[in-house]
């Protein structure tokens, strides 16, 4: 049926042309924007996923910037600590040279050491990037390193934490918190209360008593601190023999060792600091026996020792060291403090206290670091002068002492000062080397993370492209096809619009 009111063919042709034009518009949009999903109306779910991924890409760009700043900060700190290590090595060379020489030479060497010390302090102050100096203070530096998105959509950030390596000469601030357990001994004797106790320069002693079995021509052999003393008895009187043995020991001139005698007993006294003295004795007479410090008599003396003359200080080993733990040794009312920093050990504490005391150049006082039978570190303090009042204590809650404390107090103008400086500079060099290693390790980690973030960002961009980017080869082919369809659609519509004209021919 034909109608002049309703042209069904034209309507169909028009709808087809509209559809073609819509598809053509979409293809043209894809070609012009390069995206197959340009807005939520194109594909809501894909568009939403892509936008989340795009936000992560922008976040990772910020993280990459953070890692770059962190890498630069660590590079500056590492280079600074490495420079300090080199300068400290130069200081060590000067200290070694000061072990010998006259006062004038030591004074010139001291001038060089002072110049190197000033340079080290300058490096510590200048080693900063963007206002951050990792060679001063104890606060950690957090470098934003990652953005972690959970399966439930929650987002968390992660950071690389870098511990500061304080290479300053700051003394720190002694804590005011809870007390820390402190034990101390004066040689073999406990320092009662560890406060206000007089510490003398008297030596430690050992008594060796001879039995009454001596005979003429008995040969006595004593070994004291590796030195051999041999004596042949002229008679059987133990008192005479003991007197002669004491004289022979004194004539041997063993450093820090003296001997006295009384009624068949020899008393050996050692004033050696930081060194236990090994003692052994025997006799050619099998019947001759010895007793040591009143112990049961034996055929010889072996494995005996005179304890070193020093005060041994032990700090709270059972609980370990925490940041801010403050330790103090007082000598004649003057306090010498060391406050622990992060991740420090009791070795750090004992060596730090030694450096502080040595740097103060207390007259007649020398120090040493040792370990006991249990492997605990001990601070040993020796007095070679008049009696001093000695005390030791500890408290929590302080501000950490710098890793190069005492560097500016090194004084090699005296023999004692040069000797003390030699052991202390080793501690400082070890601290600077540990700092350089810590910074190098952290810097390597930051570089690795930065490379990972860069690769991850590229992967995310690739994923976004796979979701929303248009396939240009397909779009080009589709465009040509739609353009042909559009032309055909226009022709079809034109033909359909001519159909009513055919009806007019029926009325002619």
C-alpha cells in the first residue's frame, strides 16, 4: 500500500542514516581524542577503573619526587661522612706521629690536629640538602616511598626510614628520668654505694707463703708478668729465703711490681693499670709447698693473678641500651657524661665515656675499655695520684651525645694525651665508617625503589592505555566504512523521498 501521508521507506532510511552518523561521530571522536573511552557515558566501569589508575599515576609522580629528594639528601650525607672518615684518618696519622718526639714537635702536630678538627666540624655543619642534615641530631628521616592500594580500595603510604648518624661533637644532655642500675668495683673490692667512695692509687696484692720444708740449695723459680726470677737458698730458714726472694724480685725491676717479705711470706704488689699480672712459682724441693692468699698449700703456684689496679664500671647490662639512657662517672665532683643515641650498644657507651674522660685530661686519671668473662663491656678508670672521690650513676631520658664527642678535646702535647688520643681516634673512625655504610645502604635502597616506582608508573600508564585508548588502525578502517555507509544512506533516503512523486503519476 502506498501513502502520501506516511513514507515508511523514508523513515527507515532516515533512522539508518542517523545511526550511521552517530557511529561516524564516535569514530571521529576516537580519532581526534585518541581514546575509545573518553567519558563515563562511553563505558562507565572502564572509565572509573582508568580514573583510579590515573590518580595513582599522579601520586607515584609525587613519590618519585620524594625519592629523588631523599636520594640527594642521602648522597650529601654519605659524601660528608666519607670526607669526615678521610679527615679522621689524617688525624690518626698525626696522633701516631705524636707518640714520639719532643714537646715542640707535639705542639706543631697539635696545631695540625686542631685545623683538621675545625674542618671536620665545618663538614658536619655544611652537609645538608634542602635544610635536612643527617650528620646532626637523632631524629629519623622518613622518605615517602610507596602507595599501597588494598583489594578493598583502601590506600596506605609507606616510607623508607633513615636514621640520622650524629657525627657532631655535642656533649648531649644528661637525663632526668628513672635511675639505671650501675655496679662498680675498685680492683677486686666493691665500691660501696658507688658514690662518694675514695679511689686510691694503692696496688693490688698477693701473698705467697712458704712452708717450713725448705732446705739449703733449694732452687726457687718465680714467673711474674712473664719475667723469670730464680733464687737458690743458702739455708733452710723460710724467713731468710722469703726476704732474699723479695729482694731478687725487686732487683729484677719488673714494671709496676714490688715485693716485701715477713716471716716466710712474700707479698707481691701490682700497680699496673688495666693489666692482670700472671704469677707462677715452684721449687726444686718436692717437699716445698706454697699457699696463696691463705689458701691450702700446694706443691707449686700456677694460674694465679693479681688483678689490675683500676675501677671497673658496669652499666645496666641486663636491660640493654635505649635512646636517651645517660651514664655518668664522677671524679672529685666533676661529672663526665655520655648519653646513648638510637641503636647504640654498651660498647658505644663505654667507649664514649672513655673518650669524654680522656678529653677532659683529668690529672693522674687514665681509662680503658675491656670485657669481663661474660663478654660485657667494662669502663676501667685508673688513678695514679692522690686519692680521688669516685662515683658512677645512670638515668633515662637524656639527649644523645654526638658520635665524635671529644674530637675537639684531643691534646697530644703530652705523652699521656697522645696515648689516650690514639685509642679514642679509632672509636671516632669506626663511628664515621659505620655512618658512611649506613647512608650508602639507605641510598642504594632509595635508588632501587626509585627505579621500581618509575617502572611501575610506566606499567600503570600502559594498563590505562589498554583500557581507554583507541585502536587507530581499526578506527581508520571503520571511518572509511561509515563514510561509504553514510553516502549510501543519503542515497537511500533520497530514493525513499521520491516515492510519493510516483503516486502522482497515477492521477495523470
